[in-house]
C-alpha cells in the first residue's frame, strides 16, 4: 500500500514592524517580592497602523512601571497588531565612581 503525504509549500510568516506605544493607562497590583503585575493600555502607531488600541499585563519591578503619556518602543505583527511586545531598552549608563584615593605605593601583600 502506498503512503501519500500532503505536500505543503513553505508559507511566508507574518512580518514584524517597529512602532511606538503611547501609554494611556497604567494599573499596578500589590507588590510582592519586589515586583508586581502591571496592566498597561495604550495605542500603537507605526508604519502600517495608526492609533491601534492594545493592552497587556506584565510583571515589573516595583517603581519601574511606565507613566501615562509615556512613549515606549514596540514591535508588532503586521498581520495581527494585537500581537505585540515592548522593546527592552538598555539600562542607563552607570555614573562614574566617586574619586577614590590612589592605591598605596609599593607592593601589597595579604597575610
């Protein structure tokens, strides 16, 4: 008996696009272990969409939730903009260490 398989042509996956989220609402739950569940609502604007309303719930460290009116970089699916995510931004540069006294002159030995 012959075995027949359905041949599938490789489909083109949906492309992603970069956009900006304008935060229109933030609701933070009770803090627990230094973090809390934050609900963020807003509108995404990008090259293929305008004012698309979205929301998400994310676990964030206490004190790091966005504020209303804040603009955040996002990536969204061009086929379904309800599939989106906040782009991680690098932490701010650390300030230089305070002026430290120079190390002692000569060899240093631990005893």
